[in-house]
């Protein structure tokens, strides 16, 4: 602990003044001072202090689940990371019609009779979205299987979920991806005629309408499993789900080609790969520093040579604990003016592995499970259930409103650091508003906010913060985390 020089006293008090204006909870800390006139010394001694020696403990933990539901890309492939192990991703996705499947006679609004609709061929197109992890110079075989069951719209899938698939692939192709090339060509897979002809049977029926996707799924199992062959240890690839914009199709889709009897022009019906979806991610950590890592059993930094680890896609994260925080003013009151938490990960020695662009902090309980906000409301108006994420200010209470402005920080590229301002959050701990059971590092990415499929409104923020992204981070020794706290005590 160090006493600040007099020259800094005014500045520190100004921080405290601003904190009084912004945080009512801090004002309460010193509310018991005796009245005093301007210019007179306070009757209660006040010390202006700072410290950079608070104890911070680091552990590597494995989260109990990692949501992978309806993420913004389809992850496919496998690679080997020398620290995090052998990692494989499979994408499960349902296709759905881009537009109503209506076939009319040319230049009329008269529906064509089914006997005159002639099938030609079917093709699957997988378009890279530029995301990748591993070595893309190695060729790998992408395989496509048909699911034996439909994905449940109301179910929230995570990285450990699995849905059955047929034993024989619908299609497979060896590709050498070029995810960063501007002229990267989508991978195209011919699909069996039987598959395409079955889709053709719903033309001009209720099941062929976009609004009746549930009826289409009941009649036709459109779900696909995208995976890679068992021998390739190359790269994890991100494929873009299908999108329609201004009548133009982008991303990944199934195209059914057909024509009307007596006509020469070919027609196309598109099914976008953007229905219910999730990525399954499996890891083999044997023979790595994380071989002993399991759910509910943290690995102290001392057990891994001083290192702790983060990889959002596999649920590996670093837990930070602050056991000495309440010792700032034993027996007295404390107002935390400012607290900077500076995280400095190691610089990757291999350019194939990258540190995340953003970090956020989330609360965990004594069992190292994410604390979650209570659900408010019912049915389609329900809100909550996502993690307690450290906000920019406060929190002033434990209601959802105190956690909506989440603090997410970017990496300082020059210093390779992430800096959180935790003054308000630590104040909520010493004021017994928030529990002091530790914070874990999350790596935001993907869609900003999940949408409620029934209303189109925002449902929760989990999809943005609990992502299945594969960037990773390693923290080495005490210098990887530094905490500087400015505070005022009153006894």
C-alpha cells in the first residue's frame, strides 16, 4: 500500500466527486460523516490511497456449457493446437426456402400442374465467410450428411449437443480453402437426385411457403450435418449461412434446378442454410498442459507452470479472484475512486493462433458456474437468463437494468493489453451489493444480440458473449494481470 503525494490529492478527490454524482451507492459510503463548514478539516480522518499489491489468483476452469445456438457462422473442420489439443467442429443446420416455392406457367399466375414440373439437378453451395483457424494450406475433405431428425426450434443447443445423421454421406469433396482471398470460390457439391426430387414435391403446396417452415420440416427432413474426414488435421473453417438481400442470394444454400415441360429455360428454387443450427465442438486434450482440466475442478496457475488459458469455443477460460479486496479498510469504510485491471497475454509464437479482439468479464459462483440474471416476464416477453456481465458503471443493485451496459474492451495492439475500469464494480463488492466469488474472461463475437423468432425483438445477449469462436489466449505469470486501485478510507 502506498500514500499518494499531496499533488495528487486534489485529482483523487475530483474522481471521488464524479463518483458521487454518478453512483449513489458510493455516496452512501461516506454519508455518516459529521457536518462541517467549508474550509474546515473534516472531523473524520480521510486517507487518499492507492495500491497495486492486492492479491489476484488465477485459475483455468472449464465452463459447464458453451452455447452454440444459431451462431453467425457454420464451423467445420479440425486442427491440432499444441496447447489446447485436437479440436474438431461439425455444423448442424436446417435449410429453409428463400422464397415461396411457387411454379406458374410462363407469363401467367396459373399454377403449373405437378406432372409438368421436370427435375434437373440439385447443388449445395458452401461459401467461406473469411473466418478460419489452423493451416489452410492443407487440403481436407468436407462431407455432407442428412440428419435423421429435425432440429428443435425452441431448443437451445451447445457445443456438446448432437443430432443423429445417416451413415452414408449425401456428398463429399476435397477442398483447399482460401478464406482470406477476395476471389475465393464457394465449394459446390452435387446432391443426389432423390434428395432434390423430394424437395420438388412441395412446389405449389402449403409446405412450400416460407411462412409454413414447420410444415416443410415435418414433411421433408432438410437438416444437414457438415463435417470433415477423420484424417485431416488442417484447419477449422467458417461458412456463411445463407442470406437473401434485394432478391440476391448470398452465403450457403441448396439450389434445386428444374424446368416446366414444353419450356427451354431453367428455373431455380433456393433453400438457405440459415434455419435452426448449431456447431458441435469436441476436444482431445490428452498430452497437453490441460490434460487434467474437467468441469467443476479448476486448475490453479501453479499446476500449469504459472500459465492460465482461454478458448471460448471449448469452454476454457481464466478465473480471476480478488480475496484481499475487502481488506482495503479493515473495520472502516472505503470508497473506490478508480480501479484498472490490466491483462497482458503472451504474444502468440505462431501466427496461425491469435488473441481475441475483445474481452468481457462475467461473474461465477462458488462452483465456477456462470451467475445468470433472473428471467423477468413470461412467454415471448421473457427477458433475462444471460450472465451477470461487468457493466461500465455500478452495478447499483442486482436487477437486469444494472447489467445492460456491458463493459467490453479491445486489445491495445501496441501494448498487447486489455484494460478494464472496475471501480464501480469493486465498489459494489465492498458495499455488499455484488458477491466476491470471482470473474471469468469471455471473448465476445458473433451476432450482437439474439432475436426472438416469434417477435423479431431482442431476447438476450448470451449469443454475443458466450460464443463458439476459436481464438485463444495464454496468460503467463503474475505480470499477466495487474490491478491498480485508487481509494479513499474513512474510519
